[in-house]
């Protein structure tokens, strides 16, 4: 592209960015790109420049952009039924709930719009199931469960800054430390909420015996075990849900992000003996599980099964791990690579990896950073081997650039 073309491209981007800043609250740290369209694992900005998407919109577009099966589900449902309110029954919601039971565990589903709302529902359900004497909830340091006040109270860390006082009854212990959790368990604990793999906290993996031990402690003390599967659910890890790697079934599971394939969709799946405490009037969500989002969510699961994408996610994840381990700079700048399937973290030996993210973006690769120095590599499940290889080349150069 000529210099004049580059200046024209920058001008187009800047105009939209300025319009955004004049009209939208500035609560996100945005990067200076205006995306206009996408297909599969590829994005294009509004000047036509191409990017490989290795982040999938915080994991939401688990099947990539404009997946044909999801587009068809939207079109068909949009011409059939939009929303009737949850005082009535609808086909898509029933079909989705049945699918969750089939690929998850025997339970009952509640639908909402986001992972944060799912966390709120799970906490409320656990409180109801525990009774009035069980008012405590234990979560993990470096965990993340959302930004509503209940979910935020379960989220220890900087996200809480400026919002004190938070809700009473919440305490936090070190992740992957069963002794720390055991020391806090008592008859007042209604629930323990934990991510099978910590996403915002740095892509932290549990030891193989940690989640089974958490399950035993909850059973011993009569507390509900809540697995936050907002990041790790719906195939991202190479299983439908991250907890399935560890042979442990929760009492309540929260979902979001990938559940809607990019549409606003959240929910919980709760064992029947817990779910029965949500009686009419105890909790609700006006548009939760609306027919369009529910139909698309069902189509996400169907496509994953039809196209063998769980196995592909595991294989793609191993390809990414192996490629990163072979970087020329790996011994100097890559401290560790961790995660499951296509939910990976690359911890760098620098204090701030933001320049790496910017360098990658400038060269056509979308990635993200958490905990300041952990790169999150979370492409859609449809990413191809050739796209992985191309992305690795850009990523290596970006890491070397620092």
C-alpha cells in the first residue's frame, strides 16, 4: 500500500474511533482498529486489512465469525419466533436444555444473557439450597466471575477497586491450595465457586487432585460446588466443559461467552436437587433463553459434534504449544505455556506484554494479555493448521520485538 493509502486507511479508522469516543462510555481499554467483517478465523478492518483472530472476542466466537450453521439458525429462527417471555414454553429453549444435559450432566438449565448473570444465578441458587444459616461463599484469589455486585464480590482483585463495600459473606483463598480452602470451610458455607482453569487470573491450571479434593470438601460440609465454565465451557478446552478433564461433577455450572457463539447468552446447569429451589418468583431474566439465542446455542453444540471439533481443539492446542516451545526466543522470553485445548496462556519473562500484543496487531494477529505478562491464545475451534502456522510466525516476531 502506498503512503497515501496508509494515510487514508488511518483517517477512516480515526474518524470512527472519534465518533465512538463522542458517543460511547470509555470503560474499555480499546485498541485502535475498527473491525467491519469476519469469516471463520479471519477479521477485516473497515479499510480492508486482514487479521488472524487468535482471541475470538474473549472466547465468544467459538466457531469463528459467520459460521454457516449459526447464520442459518439465526435466519430460520428470526423468521419464526423472537421472544414470548419466560411465562411460556418455546421449542429452542427446551432443545438447548436437553443438549446441555446430554453433553454436561443430569441437571436443569436456567438461561440469561451473560456469564456474570450466570454467576449471580448460581450464587442465589446455592444460598437458597443451603438455607438461611448458610450465608458464606468461598472463591479463589485470581479468580474472575463477573462485574455485577454479587459476581464481583466473588472476584478477588483489582476489579473490585472503587466498589467497596461489597456484599458481605464472601471470602477468598489461594487457588490450587486445598489446605487453604479446608481451613475456611464451616457450616455457614453455602458454596465454593472455582474455575476449572483460571482465565483472567493468568491461565492457571489446577493440579490433577485439586478439583476432586474440592468436591470432597463440599460434600463433607454440605456446601454446593459451583464450577465457573464461562471461559472453559462449550468445547474450548477440547472437552465440552473443562471439569470433564478432572472427573468431577459440580452441583451448579455457570456458562457464558461461547454458549451463544458470539450472541449474548449465559446460563447455569444445576443438579435437580439444587435446581428445585428456584421456584416461581425466586429468580428471573426477561429475555434469557430467547428463541434466537437458544437456537444458535443449540446449533453451536450440534456443529461441534458434527465436525469433530473437540478432538480438533485438542490437536490444535498441542500444535500451538509445540510451535511456541520451538520459538528461537522461547528459552529467553517464554517462561511457561499452560492451558487445555484452545485455552492457552503464554507467560513471558517481561513485566508488561502489552507491546507484544500491539506488535502482533500491527502485523495482522489478534491476541490478548492478562495479568500484565500472560498472553492469551484462544482462537476459534475452526482454526486451520495453516492459519496456526501463520499466526505462530507473527507471534514469534512479536515476542522477539520486545
